[in-house]
């Protein structure tokens, strides 16, 4: 099973700042990685798939990059509505695929 | 616009069966391209994929190793929905349960149900 490790556990930034969230895989793979955003009481929302492709309706301030064992989600200029928990998911080894434990993004 | 609407009880007794339903609108459970999944989320286990059903000339089901033997996912084409049954539940099965679509059978999951918190307790 591929283990996904996200860092940091919590990120606290101000509106307008740049956020960089990391996801590390225990085994290397090319691009079968997705990012999701989850707000309290809601289901996860797909942001990025294929490591770098934005899902439908996702603002351009969200971008994904990486391959191998290191992947990054970048939010170029934080908006107040970007708070929440962000999860990465690998689907290279699928099923079952595995999720990271999440990074909580707090807006100051 | 695809929508997934979940229903089912929020409390299940230990050793009993957890049963949830996910009604699909805006797509078909028989779609040749999509797979229909159940995923759960708990503080101890995080997000955990449980299983999926999909149709390619016949129905296929796949289940996670962690619940295999206790889980059944059934499609219902007459109601355009699919269901989850998890047998012999224990308190460790307490979680928020989601249904979700994978548009090309494999992840990512682009549409999710609203989630139902299922508590296993006597």
C-alpha cells in the first residue's frame, strides 16, 4: 500500500498570501494524484487531478505540481473562502487508492 | 449537473447491518464510463475507500480488503441508485459514509453525496 504523508499538519496564513501544501508518497508514481478541499460538515470537493489538472470550476489560483514521490498544491493568493482541510489521494495503486491525513488551512 | 443524495439510519446496533442508499440524478448507474463508490471518513482511519460498482456489459463489484466479506454494494437500475450494506458492524465502523462518482471508473471522485454520520452503538 502506498502511504501518503501530508505536511504541514496545519497552515495559518493571511488573505493574499501564497499557500504551499505538500504530499509525499512512500512509492514513486507519475501523476495519478488528486487534491480535495473539505469544509466542516461538507463532503470533499475535487480540486486537482492528474497531479496538475484543475477540475471543472476550480479557480486558477489553485495549481498542482509534482511527480515521483513529491507533490504540491499551491494557492497563489489566498481568499477567505479557501479555509478548510486539504487532502491528497493517490490512485496509481488502485483500488484501493489511499488518502493523506490532511492539511488544515486556517485563514488569519 | 450530477447530484448524489444519500439516505439511511444514523444509528446501528453492534453486530447488525449498516444499510445506506445513494440516489443518482444527472447520470446513470449503468453508465459505461462511471463507477459508483462508497467512501467513509473517521478520525481514526481518515478517508477510506470501501468499494465500487460499475457496468461494462455486466456488473462488476470491487471491495477494499479491510471490509471484504462484510460488504455488499448493489446497483438498482429501476431507481437509478446504488446501495451499501456492511454486516456485523462494530463501533470501529462509526464514520461519516459518502457515496461518490468516479467519472472514468477510476479516481478522481468528482461528485460526492452529502455524507451520513453512522454511529454504531448499543
